[in-house]
């Protein structure tokens, strides 16, 4: 397959001013008529004689007319993935008619069927599976879409924009025409048809536009849409208040579908959502599920400006819309819930999944230089690291200048397809700050490592922090230039109070020294020393507050320092971070002991620190829950030089068991204090209470006492919400109470077999079970009615639940986990390449394990490579992993 390079970008030779589509949906096939009003692009230097359109091999071409003249086979040719018309005038109308087969579309890209509905997914390059087109984001067109289908089977037919005409046709069919006044690239096109029901609400924008809000779903899910609606309204208000952005159409629609490759899609005026990101009810949805719905609804809504009004010039710029929009949705969620908890969750995700990606064979900068298949670049790096880069700009500029920058960006580029460079430039122009050096973040992959040391000179009352930065090599980038890194710090005195520091920025611009407790140090060099004067005693530094940059930071904290920071740091994030660091330090040294066959003894400090936290009623329960949760196996793996899966698992369990035994009384009383049978509400305080309660329950079962098993079973049976019942199920199953587990798994399934999203959780609880025998369980579940290889949610729950969330079983030394995954990737390569290529990820990380595992993992990658014709998606990931 061909490699596509950013450096080869060229403006399109032709533009499409108007796109008129007509879909005839029939049971076996769909006919798509496209009428494109086109002209040469005045900005294009070349004047090619002919026109090349994108178009999938599977399009069956019936006819083409150019300015109403029928073309014959000597006027054009089919290309491997397109269509070439040999001669075209400067301006013309091109009409094509093709036949496609949505019912056979298992890749879920283009037009496909999901449980009786028709729906589309066009980003990134799915539109070319619908018709011949200039399927690239810098070709923006006004769309008018007519859909015709059987009236009784497809009473609801939707597309972007506003409905302008509708009528009945012969044979019990009907039609509707939608017009979208906003020019858009084809990737934002959407069509939905089916027997959908909806809930409706209304929103008046600050400028006075009345917007009808509609959320569509299958009839049985109509009672699970209210939370998404409320989230949408909150997001609309928030974007007006925080970014000054208003909605720009009279209708905003969301449709929930069961079969979906990703979470959701921001099609103009017609979002299509995975049911998992829109349906929510207390009985069926966990707290995490509610928060996901809120976040994803907001994310897709925010794309209306950061993505749709201002879109990407080419797919290398993907982080322009994704990084910025993730930053926006994270800030929204932080404002709606607990800011610190949201930050902790984001950072935990970033430094397990994204840092691992940055250290693997697919590592790429947030502005990649090349790709084989763009679908492979919807990554943690583009999204999450991209958001961190925008966050750093926010930190460096301050909220006010950042807002000026975003206003300038939106007004300067409204209606355009632009680049990350345009975004940075707008930020520079609006703030007056020079971000030249900062741009390295866009072009260099890899996670920078900061080494921090300090010295205190009592005589001169001077404290110095020296920060060195380095960044490991990544594929194609052996050496890196230093980054411009904002390092937010505070200094604590021996009482735990913040020292007052001077705000460097204010000092330069106003000559007046303002006093702050958190100072942003700007690191530019490989090594830099920052000096603080007037410091009476050696302070304890609180470094990288709020995780001000996506880096790894090493400073030789003592365990005493860390417990001190845990209770005194004024930065909530860093209080949690201190607990994590303490946990990591203790776990890492025990892992070393375990590998050296030494007896494991748990340092008292951890239990003592946890005891203090458990006793402090003034603390936010959500943060207590986070602090009490030991660093995850995934995080410990990411930090390890060589990942010893079994040692990590064993030692972490050992520590959990020790803590549980030592803190049993406190854990039990906290558990009880957090128990109450209010009606369910997904507000921050209630979520916090349930989170803490379930963390305690997990520890209590780690004591292996029968009475605590009873407690978990009681919770399972009595819970009035999915959070508590699923947590109990998970804890019982994963704690190895096999008999009890079997019983409640069965009960859970019987109770919820009619709710696909709950069944997915049931699959995932079993797939991620660290106990022995899980793989054969997973294989058996693949034959269960509840499973369907064509449904990505099922595949993610069961197969990825095993390969990505169950390290001890996946990495079994008989290679059974590896072989299993390779088998599934080979099957899915034909059915759904995007899902196949995502699934393969755990195998691609082979370099991180010992030689024995490395060889076995590589052998399975090679087996995939040799298995026949690979999709571009799987080929790219597997070949890069073996390179
Ligand atoms: N923009 C979509 C992602 C589409 C991915 C297609 N392979 C969802 C989002 O980020 O909002
Ligand atoms: Zn997005």
C-alpha cells in the first residue's frame, strides 16, 4: 500500500460548489444519484485536462453525464480506487448513478445497516463508499439530500440541515429533501433512515435562535435519552459562556445506533452516536457511563465550531479539531463535575494509554508526517496528547489571552479548512506571545522526561531547581530538539503552607511583582536552573501542578516527602499524584524483591497514609477513592523497564491484601458510612460516595473473609443502580469466588439479556477476569447469543476486554492469549478492518516484554502478516510493529 506524506499536500484542482444527492433505499441495494456542480479551483496552479474522483471499488457505476451529455466508456476509466474523466471544461455539472449494498457493509464505513436502520459514517474517507466524489476535507460544498424509501419500514429519514420538502411516492414509498446551508466537507455528511422514535426539547441561543433538539433511538430506548438531552443543553450554554460560540441551524439531531466503530460522529446538524455514548438510565448505566454520555455529547456538539465551521485542510491536521475539542470537552466536564477528579482521570488515561503509544512502534507526533491508513491515526496521541498541547497553550497564555486567541481563530478561519499552524498563529497574534519554540510539540513524537534536582543555600536564603529534559527516540526520529515546557510549581514550607513566589510573567510585563503560590516555570533548554530568593528554610517542591505538561517527571522524593505532600499540597491533583508516587515507589521495590525471590514486606507508610486519608472527613470522597486506588497494572507496566506481567499482578494483589487486612475496620466503616438508599442521581457528590464505597468493597474482599463476600452479594442484590450492582459483580468475579461468581453472573444475564449495553458489561467483566481459565470462558462466550462479531461494541467488550484489560491471562506463557488474538484479528481483517487494526494493539507492544514473550508475540504478528490479503489498516499497524 501507498504511503501518503504531508509534504506532498496540494490544493484540489477542482471545487464542488453544490452537491445534490438522491438515495433510493431498497431492500437489496441502494441507488445513489449525485449531481455535482463543479469548477476549476482558481488557487490551483495546474490545469489538468481531466478530473479524478475518489470512489470505492465496490461502487457499481450505472451512468455518468457531463453537462447532461451521457459519457461512454471511452470518456472515462475506473481507477483502482476512483474514477477518471479524461476531459472536463472549466465549469460543469457532473451526474453519476451508482448502486451500493449497505446490508453487506460490515466495515461500518459509508452507508450501512445497524439493526434495521440505515446510517452513515463518513469520517475520514467513508463518503467515497457512497458515491464518486472529491472526498477530502478541503473540498467544501453545500448539500441537498433527497431520501426515498418504504414508508412503513423507514418512517423517519434524516440528513444534514433542514427538511425542505416531503411527499409520497408509488408502492408505499415516501421521500424527503434536506438542505444544509453550511458548506461542508463530505466527511460531515450523514443520512439516517428507519423506524426511529425521538424525544424533543428546545434551546434558544444567546442570539435568539430557537433550536429544536431531537434525540432519536429505537422505541425501547426512548426512556434512556433524557440525560443526553440535558447534557446537550448544558454544552450549548457552556460554549456560549466560555467560548462565545452559538449554534447555527434550527435543528440539532442525535441518533443512537448499535453498530458503530467509534463513540460518536459530529456530522453537521445530525450526530450519529454509538448507543454506549448516548443511552443512560440509573438501572442500566454506571456512573462512568453517565459521565461518558455527558462528555461525548458535549464533544460532538463542540465540534460544530472546532471541526465543522472551521475544519481541517487535510487529515494530517486531525488534531487541530480533535485535540482542541477534547480540551474543550474536558474543561466542560471539569466545570460540570469535580475539576480535580476529571484531571486525575484524564492524566491516568494519558499516561497509561498515550505514553505507551508514544513508546511503541506506532508513535507519531500530533501532526504526523505520513500515514498509510488515516483510520489508524484516530489515536490517544492525536486526541489526548493533542488536548494536552492545547492545554499548555492555555497555561502559557492565561485564560483571557487564550480566549482572544480562540475568538481570532474562529473569526479568521470561519468556513475554511485550515492547519494546526493556523491555530497556533491565531494564538500568537491574539496574545503577542512567541510560540516558535512551542511548535516542536506538533512535530516531535515521544514523551519528554524531566529530571529535577534542587539545592538550598541557607546563608543566602536561595533555593534552586534544576530541570533537565530529554526525549527518547521514536520511529523515524532518533534525536529530538528540546521542548518548550510549562512546569507549574509551588514550594511548601515545613508547615505545609505554600510559599509566596513571584509571578515571572507579571514581572516582565508590568514591572510589578505579583505574588502567587503557583508559578509557571518555562523550560526551553536541555537544562535550566530556576532560582528563588528569600526562602527561609528548605522547601518541599510541588512539581508539575495540575500536570501542566504531558511529561514524565523524576525528582528524588523521600517517602516522607510524599506523605507530607499527600496531606498538605494545596494542589489537589498533586495530592493525588503524591499518593500515586508513593504507591509506585513501594510497588516497584516490592516487584524487585519478588523477582529476586525475597520475602515481600509492605512498608508501613502506605497503610498509615491511607489511614489518615480514610479518617479525614473533610476530603472529597471522590478524591479519597482515587487516592486509595493503587497505581494500575497498566501504569506500572508503562513505567517498567521490562514488563513482568506476573510480578506486577502478584505484587499489586499482595499490597492490596496487606492494606485490606491492616485497614479492615476503617474500610468497613467507610463502606457503611457511604451506604445510603437514596434514589439514584449522577451528581458529583453521589458519584463520589459510590466510588469510595466500591473501592472499600474491593479491598474488603481482598481480605478473603466470607463475611465480606456476603456484603458484596447483598450489595449486588439490593442495589438500585447499575454502578453498585456492576461493581459488586466485578469484585466478586475478579476476587475468585468462583461458585458465587457463577451464580450472580447467571442472574445478571437473565435479568439484563434484553439490554445490549448491559450485556456488554457482562461480557467485559468476564473477559477481564484475572483468574485462571478465563480464555476458555471467553471462547465459550464467543458462541453465546450475546456475542456478535459484526458488532464492534461486542468485540470491544469481549475480545479487547480480554487482550487489553487482562494482562495476566493475555500474556499466558503458553502463547494461548496471543494466538487467540491473532485469530480474531485475521477474521476481523475481512469484516471490519478498523476494529481489527485497533484490536491488534497489545501485540504491537512486544518490545516491552522479556525475550520469551517477545518471540511469541512477534510470531503471532507474523502469522497475521502472512494470513492473506490484509486491509491497509491492519497492514500498516502490523508491518510497522515488525519493522
Ligand atoms: N470525529 C469522530 C471520529 C471519526 C473516526 C472515524 N474513523 C468522532 C469524534 O472525535 O468526535
Ligand atoms: Zn472529536
